[in-house]
């Protein structure tokens, strides 16, 4: 008997982000469609070579995408919203759905489960049909290029429908609104309709001779009721009808599988995939319920989400436990979650990162080798590699920092001043009109800005030359804001590469890769910091630039910080101490920065938490514990400021309707939210909950190059006015403007300022307390 192996979700971006560069060059008209597709194919070829070299028994295919794997399915099954159907070219239509056009708003984008990957939300009306069998095309391509049999991988029909939205008529109205498909009566009919299309896809694959297929069904780890589970099983009966020659695997990840016994026994598939890395619950389920004799177990024993080296002895002990319940020849070892959450390779970091840290890390390429090594240890008797992982971790301890956070759980952390009283004093102190306008923080990072930063990092210009350049950019941004007539200014963040990386570089306990890029959405990549030790702030991080910007204007200048929960969730954080302790360590470091800014006369400080919702555990039973410490960490950053210091926070692209009371508990004076792509849908949360703090309404979608007209923004603002006290409403874009161009930003902000003026004319410009 021999154990088998597979992997899935290997990064799509290329070793040096070649895919990003090719697609963006195509958008700019710098290369043709054919050139872009050729470069994309080269990226796919390189990644396939690495995967094949891992000596896998099931080689994946169809896990490459030009933009988003969920959008790939939407275009594959004809789930194209009406507003894009007049675009004849299929590739232009594909990108239009992701980015919008001057005539059509982009599809909504939101977080993929509890990760920092964003997917394009399908908008469903039914009428599914198979217009392009992507798995078949990928299978045939791989067979032709590499003479290898592959296992096509794609998101399963159940997860696709669960993550979709549908149009429903509003009660007592002729208007239609978007609702989550899993909350709609249309859920089951849509799922069964899509199942028929998936069945057709499988029949074509079977005819071609495909031997195995993997459906990723992470939605199975959510809190599902019996009705949903029955719909799942009925859908798979449709999907698998007449499919006799293909092994179908359903892989679940990010959490443990509820309804374990029913799903593993009744789902009509050859194999079930389980995540054994996230916690021990799937192992406990295995012990409690066993595993069906006729099925294979795809055992996710290698992490796909964190970069810490696999402890071979621990994993081999885990596999031995699994083998008590599943025969070895029915086990397929795998990564637990998609590898696209990891950077491509550790090789560029050798000589860049501390050698001790290198000894603790493993990226996607290294994961391939780890799975290969595990197979050789088990099947061929290879010696287990010697490892000293804990000894290396111990070298990075800071007992003083650990002591500082030891008792925070037992302390009451909050601002001592009542919101209503402090907000009135803040507005008077700041001299703001009603419906004040501002931006979220960043302004366009032009090619010139990026080039100067690169020169500085290469040592081609001096510190003084670089700082003078940044001052020039800040000055220009202030002048533009003055001309636009904004009410609260920002300095533009030209000195910052990334909202997390910038702060991590200035704190102890963080490491930064040279080339550790990870896809966030589409062509947008980030380099997550690595939190390897205890966190502290040795010196001020933002004060110099913010104070300089404030010196250039009489308008209030916002201090801009990234919050502790976002820094934590957007980093690769250590696993040897509780997650909340890391959050508290970061919060204390940020509190020092907040107090420094306040001391220098900065009266508004924005502490962004766009990843607050993202970190929410997928299981409802685990959410309250997370929310308690996440709220406490945010409060810890600002609970010692003056009554007149106004604290803002920003959240974007998150479904947080169900946690609105916890967002309220953060007690920020003003929260800015996304309301443009979701067409103001998020305001429903505030309709149901009496939110009586300041709200900045994101009326302008910055992820699209289109310039929204005044009427479009005004519609969202007016909806807000119906449910929120007019004294509490701010007008702003839905996110930072870093990725846009000035020629898009300036006219869009002009329109936004016009919206505020219209509101003031209609409702009055003075506050009425």
C-alpha cells in the first residue's frame, strides 16, 4: 500500500508578478490581447512545471486565472449581468465585470471567506448554460504541453451559489434589490439548475478521458442547516448523474466540517477533502464518526495559509492518527487550503531575511517539496529531516512586551467621554460644515513616486533627496485638496508602499520579504509582513509627514494609521502565542503613535480597520470571543486621547451587517464604509440598528477607472440621509485612491464635493444639535 499526494491552488501571479504586468499593460493599450495571453500562458507553463516536478499522483489543472477564479465560473456558465451583455468581445466583457466601464458599474467585490483574497460576486438571474468548458480546455492544454494527466480543479456549484447574490423585488415596491443567494427562496432552484450545467461539463470531461476532478467546496464549513445540506446532496446527485469514469473529490477548507457524518456518507463522490491544519476538529470528527469505507480522504495536512515550515514529526504523527480510521491506500495527502495565499518562493529571500527566520519559513514552492518529502518518508522510508523549530522561535522573545499585555483581558478599555458630547466639541473645534467631505487617506502613487521610492531603496538617492521629493508630493496634494474644496485633508501617503507594510517596517517583531507577493484581487498583489517576534514601536512612525502636511493648510489634517486588527490579519502572524496577544502588542505600539500625533496638534486621527470583519471566525460559535478581543484591541489604540481628538476608522468590502453592534462597540467617532459597488446595500445595516455615531458614506468606487456622475453618488447619499442623523453623515470615496490616476481622481472628487454642496443646500449646512 502506498500513500498518494496532490496539491491545489498554486499561485497564479508568476515568480515576479509577470501576470499582473501583462494584464495591466494590456489594459493600458501597451500590448495586444495576443501578447498578453502569450505572457499569461508563459506564467502558467512555469507554474505547471513546478507542480509536475513535485511527483504528485493527482496533478491539478484549471487553477490558473487572468483575474478571479469565481469570475471565471460566472463567464463559463453565462452568469453575466445584463449591463455587460452588449460587450461583444468575451475578454473585454470579463474584465468589464471586474472593473466596470464608463457605462456600467463593476460587479461587487468582497472577501473570500476569512481571507484577504477578494472575489467578484456573481449576480444571478438564472439561465445558466455552459458557454465555455474551462476545465476541459485546461486539461487538454496541459496534456498537449506536458503529456500529463491532470485533475481539473474548480469551485463547486454549492459554494458558487452560496457566495452569489440574486435580484429580488423589494416588499411593497417595484424596485429590485440584491440579496445573498443563501438567504433567498431561489437558492435551491438556482443550485439545481447550475448542477445540471456542472453535469454537462463533467460529461464532456468524461468523454475526453479525464480520470479525476476536484470541486472546492469551502462553503461546507459554514454553519449550514439541514435544508442546505439536503440541497447540497441533491445537487451532487444531479452533478454526478451518468459520471462513472471520473473520481470526483470534494475538498473543504478554512474550518472543520459540520454535519460530518451525513456529508461524508451521503455525498455521492469518490473522495472528501478535510482541513487538518486549521484545528483538530476534523480529526475529532474522524475519531467520532469514522470515514466511509468506499471513499478516499484528501487529507489537508500541509498549511496553505501560513508560511511556517511544516514540522514533519508533528504531521507524521497526525497522519498516523488518520490511518487508524482510513486505510493508507485511500489517503491522498494535500495542502489544507489553496497555496495562492502564500508567496511563490523562498529563494529570493535567502540573503535578504535573517537566516534564523529562513529556517522557520516555507512558501508555495517549499510546500511542494514538503509534500514530496512526506510521500518519500512514508512510502520509501526516507529519513525524517532534522528540525529545531522551537529553538529558533525562542530566540525572538521579548519578555517586557509580553508582560505589558498580560492583564489586558481583565481591564476595561474605553474612552471616558460620552460620544454625543465629545462629537459636538470636536465639530466646533474643527469648524466643519454639515456633510463634511474627506478622502480615505492615500492619493495616486504615480509612476514617478514608485520610481523615486525604488531609487531610494537601491541607494541611488540620499535620504534628504527622497524626503524632499515626498514633501513636494504632499504639497501638491494639499494644493489639489484646497482647489477641490474638501473639508478635511490627508497628506496622501506617498511615503508608504502598503498600509500594513509601512507600519510593520517601523516596528520590532516584523520581517519583510523582498519578493513575497500574494494576490489580493485581480492584478493587485500585496507583500504580507511576517510577524515572527514580540511587537513594539522603537520610534514615531508617521508624525514627521503628518505634521509637515498640517503646516501647509488651515484645514484639519488627518493622521493616518492602520489598526491593530488589520495589521494582524493582513500579516503572516506567528502561531506560538494566542492571536489576541499579538493584537494587543500592536495596539500598544499604535497608542504611542496616536498620543504623539495628538501632542503635535493633530486633531483627527484615522485608525483603519478594513480587515476587522475578515478575521471573524467562520463558525458562529467562535465569533464572540474574536469580536471581544478585536474591539478591545482597537479601543486600546485610542482610549487615552483627549475628548476633542476625533477618532476615525475605515472599513471596506466586508459583509458586516451581522456584526454591526460590535462595530458600534469600537466607539470610533466616525466610521467610513463602502456603499458604491453594493449600491448602498450596506446602509441596510444602519436601517436595522440605531447607529448614532458618525458615518462616512463611500459614494465613489475607487476600484474602477470610471468617473461616477453626481447623480449616482447623490442617490447613495440620499439613501443614507433617510436613515442616519444628518449631523453624523460624512461624504467620502469608499477606499484609498492609491491605485488610481490623478486624471480620474480629480473629476471624481469634484463630483463628490458637489454632492455635499447639494445636500447642504437641501438640508442646511449648519449643525442642529
